[in-house]
C-alpha cells in the first residue's frame, strides 16, 4: 500500500519538505525517502514503540526526523510542508472532513496530500463471520468512496485522484492471516466489553479455516488511494 500510494503522486512532484502522519514501523517513510531523497521528512506517530521500531530498522541514507505526534491534532508551531502523507491510518478517524482540514493547515499552497485507507467492505470474508452470530461484531473500520469524496469537499483541497483496488491474498491458515493482520496494524478492537477470549478466537479460526480451499484461505484487502492539491 505504501509504494502504491507514492506511485500515485505526480511523476514531476519535487516536494521541498514532507510530513508523514502515523508512520508506524516505517513502510511509507522508506517509500517516501526513496522517491524524494532530497526532501527532509518529518515522520510522526503517536506510539513511541512504533517510532523506536522505525528508527531501529532504518538503513537508508539521510534518516528522517522522528517525532511523537497525534495525527488528529498535529501541533507543528506554524510549520508547513509541501507533501502531507499517511498510509493505512485514516480508517480510525470517523470524521474524515476534520482530518482533511487539519492536514490542509500544515500544507503549503499548492502542496499535495497523499492518503491511503481501507474501504468499509474491507476483508469481506472476515466480516461475513464477525457480523453474524455467535459474534455479532459491528462492521470493521473504513470509508466508502462516496464518503471520502464528500468529506474532502470544502476542506481546502482539490481532489485529483481517488481510486480503490481489490487485492485477494491467500494464506496457509486462519492463524497465519490473523498474524499478518496483527503485524500490519489493520486489526480492530472488539466492541466495548466484548473481548472474544480464547474460545471465541478458536471459533473464529475454525470458521475461517472452513472457508479455505486447496489454494488456501482467501482474504480480500480493499484499500483506497487519494491524491489532492492544496487550494
């Protein structure tokens, strides 16, 4: 997703400075550094543990500046950036419009916004199980394309590109998929007071493994990618 997002940016883009929100373990940070080696990057995350992991794993020239920062309310003391980017972050934000306005406040005139997120029907194979008995979980985090389009209106951005893709992936087992989900950070918390517990997890694994074929367990990732220009 990180590389796909960077590839969606204009080929002639040469930002003088880059702000990354929610850098996690550094997947997008690396892609940005490779594409814009001359641009200083401020890579931020709310989690000190994520920042530490990203910093320890960095093996490219010119490391970014790492800073603990809440993407919902970035306090950057009047600084502005030519490119503001985030990967697999905004599905956790119910008010996308407010987030887009916040990003505009820290972006230079005619700068760019690059955002990837998940659709509201992300992981349909998993949702078909979790949203029915015995689990009855709500739908996972995510936004439909109409929701994203409506949210960016009037926030100081001109939408230049918004696309969604479907990436079916096969896993050897349900357990391997859940491990991949955990490592990606794309997992979600249970409803309040509804911890699944060991028995519930075992039931979920059994349900998922029951969907597997000779090729393995197929799970469909549904990301979206947005590029916008500051007005």
